[in-house]
C-alpha cells in the first residue's frame, strides 16, 4: 500500500502550471494547468483547472470549471460546476455530479447522483442511480434502481430492478425492470418494456401540456400491467388494465383484462 505521508503536496494558486506526478494532496486554486497524470490521496480543483492526463485519487473534488484530458479513477468523485472529462469516470463508492458535466467514456460507481445537465458518451453502471435535470447517456444504463426527475435520453437499453420516472424519457432499446413506475410529464418513447409490475400514469400537471403527455412503445410485456395515455403495438401480460387515453393494436393476456374509459384495443385474445 502506498505511504501517502511521505509524498509531497502540490499547491498551485493564482495563474500557473505544474507537472503531474505522485502526490499526497493536490490543491489547485485559480487558473492552472497540470501537465501529465496525477496520482494522489486527495485532489481539489477550485477555479479554472485543466489536467493534461489521467487522475487517480481517493477523493476528487471539483468546484468551478475543470477539464481532464484522460480517465478519472477514485473512491469518491464530487463535482460542482462545469466539467469535461475526456475518458471514463469510476468511483469505488459515491459519485455526485452537480452542474454541467460531460464524460467521454463509461461511468461506474456504487451510487451515482446527477443534478443538472449531463452527457455520458459511454454507459452508466451503478447500484443506485438518481437523476434530476436533463441527461443523455449514449450506451445504456445498468443499475439496481434508477430514479428520474426531469428528462433522460438513453442510446441503448436501460436495465434495472426498479425504474421510477417523473418527467420525460427516450430509450432506444429495452427498458427492463422488476418494477416500473412512470409519471408522464411530456411525450416519452421506448422501443420495448419488460417487467413484472408496470404502471404508467400521467402526472398531475398543467392542463396546457396534457395533450403532449403520452408514452409510445412497440412492445410492453409484464405480469401486472396498468397503462394510461400509452400507445403500443403489442401489450402482453397476465393481468392487464388499459386506462384512459390508451391505444393498443394487439393485446394478449393470460389471466385478466380490463378496459377503462376511452381505451382502445384493436384485437385481444386470451392465451
């Protein structure tokens, strides 16, 4: 194990630059540029900082504006401000991103909390993912639980044990979870949905946006399904309830089926 006590500290303040290397604590304040990789116990970036290399630390803290031209590997990552990372970002424990963050590779942590506007060019993996604001993840989300308040665009699939969304989302692949709860704020779209318990309802919002709140999917398949304001080509389940504003071309069910209000079904059959 590294002996951090014998490592030197790196402190840069004002306008300046320094070389990368192996340090105990790195503190950057002001407008600074670090050349090459950094390996340290704690890295604090305040102000405007650019690191021309990778960062490995127990704790990475960013307050202000930062650009890291490499990968970030840490036990904990905390960002408040505007940050761009060219490579992947991994945290052994927690990752907290507030502000506007762009990550050029995969994101992985035990717990991920993102608040603001974020772009992840790779995939996102964690036990717990909490999202608030606007987010784009290019290559898929894999988690035990995902909670969304705001907007989410996923280029691949979203696979979780629990998925809860209050807002709007577009998922190009499969949305898979044991429990799915969706409260629609705007038009949302997903290619396929698969789960044990699936519930889609409109949130209680302004009537001005009600016509623009509908979920569109090609296939929805689960055990217990309740849908409102959903348009689907195929719905397949054990117990299915179609609520107001729902349009389904083909419904297949094995136990119970109920249609409420103006719900429309083109064809239905019991399996």
